[in-house]
C-alpha cells in the first residue's frame, strides 16, 4: 500500500486493535504489529509510534486492561479487553463493516459508467 493509505489506517487503528484483542484475548504490542502484518500479507504495517498511543488511549478510556509479565528477563505488557472494551469492539467492527459496504456501493460503477480501473 502507498503512503496515502496511512490516512485510512489512522482512522481504523482503534477498530483493528479492539478486533484483534477480542479474537485473541490478550496480546502485547509486538504481537499486535506482527498479527496485522501477517493477516494483511504485509499490506498493512503498524509502527510502534502509531500503535502505542492508541493502546494508551484505549486503556485511558477504560477499554483495555494491562498486566505485566516477565519473559526472558524482560517485562512484557499484555493488553486485554475490559467488558466495555468488548462491547466497543463489537460496535466498532459493525460500524466499520457498514462503512465499507457504503463505500463499495459508492465506488461501484452505476448505469453504464466506466470503472476507474479501466481508465
């Protein structure tokens, strides 16, 4: 994806994080970045500079809880959803799915229009 796709990513980071945590239960930052990279075949890569402010904001808003665990002599912070985070994840994913459907309808050629892909 091009750099302009970062604009789309910024608006969906909370949804991505909430969705992954809803599926996985708990994850740490690097694990989140790798999951996104793997699931999108490298099309989307999250930087720590983009991810951690979102994690901290979600925690501040009461959607995430954290627990620290020592792994190989290093402290690792795991994130998981609170009950309100779980409800928010469901709502944000649903909202995003409706948005994608609306965008697909908007971008689909109508009544004899030429598709932009053919230009």
